[in-house]
C-alpha cells in the first residue's frame, strides 16, 4: 500500500501559500492512490527540538553510551527517519524566512543526518534515496535571474546540500511574490504572483495525473 509523508513548516496558518500547495499536492496524491495512507507532521505548529549540548551529540556517540538526554534525542531521530523510510512519497512545504529555510526545517534535516539510520557509517552512502521527494518553495518576493535580490534565496539551494548525505533528492515546485496580494507596495506585482502560483498549481496537478488515469 502506498504511503505519503506530508510535512508543513509555515508559521502563518491559513495565510500560508506553502500549506495551500502541499494540501493540493496531498489531495492529488490521495486521488491517484486510493487506499493509500498518510502521515502528517506540522513543523510550524509542533517544531522539533534543535540539536543542543545536552542531546545533540547522540548521532556521534554509540547508543550504549548515551546519556538520558542523548537517548531521547536519538529516539526522536529514529522516529523521524522511520517516517521517511515508511513513505513512498514525501511532500515538504518550504517557505522562505529571512532569506533562508525555517529553522524547524533545518532541525528536521539535522535530525536526519544519522549514521546507521540515514547513511551508511562505513561507506557514507545515503540510505533514504529511492523515494519521491517534492518540495514546495514559497517566496514573498522575487529572487529570479535579473531581480535585485537574485541569489538571496538560501532555502531552495541549501536543501539538496543539507540532505545530500541521506540520499534524498528533492524536486522543487515554487511560487514567488506571495506577499504581493497583501502588501500595497507590491500591488503592481500581483499579476506576476498569480502567474507563478498558477504555474505551481499546474505542476502539482500533473504530478500523479498518469497514475490517476491508470496509464
């Protein structure tokens, strides 16, 4: 039975465009996989603990030597890795905050970099590859080629590097200028935002269309 891991990270609730896109994708996935199951994790509402001095070194110390704090941190990593390994498809909402990823997504990635769980400690080979991983990036402004802030998006370029040791390979579907409808100073950019959002929605609708059609 097909299984989906659906992850949101936005802190803006119903106003979130990334949540809107991941919800659309999850609905399309369910339509294409009748009887499929879904695990949902909300990093915006229920953020993961960041790696700290008390438990963060659990990934570099043999489990039999763990302190109680390290044991708890390691068990959480085991849970997070199991969510990925149990999924055929992973969806992740990735809004851009202060030109980088939400810290909750960074914490998720940090937990996944676990020798013996997500990467082979002997060869360094990633153990989480072979599954579909679709990331829905949203950006309040414009960061494309030729824009004043070209290259200021440090979320989308970072994620493949951050996860490279795990074998996960993200495919990105992104929408820009999401602040245009709510920021009067960006009103003239609303048509560009609408076009970007529409393109992202079309890409979502095409993700599993052949499966849904039985092709």
